[in-house]
């Protein structure tokens, strides 16, 4: 059975340093939830508090509705997969998987049967008698997952488990992890600094910075409707303009910058706060003419061919750097270095947003 997790006003201090600052979030049973953020933002500290290896300085953590204060790691219905996996190299695969059952006193026949069942679950049938050193990186990941599942946790905690893998294998393991989570129904809490992992696998994502939970939403909302500048720029690339908010109506506002006045969506918390204008490179349209709304004249600098898309970097007449991502499908113009172009964006794809949330 899976369990929900509640973090109720949770903070964690290490001396005078506050690693996690009044985090409130409710994770549903059976949900794949990711905490996303840069190194040092507090996401691993949250994982350690849920697992019981670190105690909150303030607030309450509940798993399945039960207050976890005073509950040691081995008393919690959680299993933790570390970044280095921590497999035992001198044990065959099946003994690695069944180690937690051995600690619980299960007899060998039951341990072996459960290990074989889990090997089938993670698509490694027949690998039980292999040694860990005979496995590929992706296979080791699956063994670590099977070992965690052997003790039948309600919550699986994963601390950047794919970071040591190469890109192709990482992408493959994303799909594998998601499929395993769906098959088991166990609640997964995943820690990562990789936006692609978080967006591809998660039901919801919590974006963190400086110990503060900036936004919790589904992957599409995190990417398309960020609540502030930190979320907008951390999750994907952005063209960013400084300026001032002008006349507003119907959720849009004029935004005056040294590079021109643009119309854009006005963020909910953008009034009375330092704000900037954010436009994603894939929403920049490159053309030879200068007609329409939100148009900037520029000169092409660098062009980077990246396979399925082409990155065009340009400098506007007012000295701003802008980047556009063009699909490599032959549908638009493909400018050359030094060419004069117009860079245009739709107001619906531009956002006026405040800076990140910071607590006093």
C-alpha cells in the first residue's frame, strides 16, 4: 500500500544556516513527486527528514497521516535509494535484493522467491545469480530499486539515482522508473537538479531555491506558467528583459524596456515587486520583415546546429542578447551569421514575473 506525505511548516537548521524554510506540501498516495532545484537548495535535506535521518527544527512530517516525530528510519514505511546505490559487490544479485528480508529473519526459500519476483518486476528475469560487477549501470539501478521494494515500503525515496549514468541510459531509465512506479503504485519522491528528469517522470514537481519551495504544480504548468523568475529561468531557457510595468488590462500589461515596449501576460504577484519579462527561445519567431507586435530588430551572431533544432543567437540594435530556437524542419527562414533579422514573440507566450520568493 502506498501512503501520502504531509510536510506541515517544516524547517531545518544546521547551526545558523537554514537549509529548509517553512515548507508546506501534501504528496498524494501513489504519486510520483519530484523536488527540483540547484545544489544546496534543501531538497536532499527534505528527503533525509522524510526518511528519518535528519530531524526537522520546526514543523511536522506525517506519513499516511501518522506523525513521524520520534520515529527512527527503520520504523518508517520508507525505502531510500542513494545516489551511489550502495549495492554489496560480494553478494549475488538475489541476495542484494533480499538483504532487508534476511535482516527481518525470513527463511532463504522465501527470500529467494521474493527476489525472483522482483527481478521479473524490474525486467531482469534470470539475473539472480549474477554478481553486481557483471551488471551494467542501468541494471544496477534496477537491482537497487528491487532491493528497496523487497521490504514493501509505502514510500520510495530516490536521491538523484540517475546522475552517474550517461545521457542515453538516463533517458531510458526515466521511462523504466516511471513504469515501475505505475506497476507498484508506491509513492515515489524523487530528488533531482535535472529539469528534464523532473518534467518527464513526475505527476507534480516542487521547485526549490534557498530552502524555500517556490512552486508546486504539474510539469506543464511549471514550464508554461511559472510563478516567478527563478522557476521560469531554472526550468528551461529564457530571454530576460528588465523594465517597468505600465498599463494593464485583462491579465496583460505593457512592459517598458530600453529595447522597446512589449505586451505580455502579467503574473499574479507581479504588482508592487521587482519584475522582469521572460520569453522562451522556442517562442521567438525569426523573420526578414519587422511587422507586428513585440518585434525587435537584431543582427545574427552565432548559429548552433543541435540536430532537431537550431539555436540562433543575436544582438538587438539596443545591445540586448536574444536567443531563438528554430525547428529543423524547413518551415522557416534559416538566417546566416551577420544577417539582419526581426525577432518577434506573441504576448501570450511572454510573462511579466517577480523575482523568486525569499523569506526574511
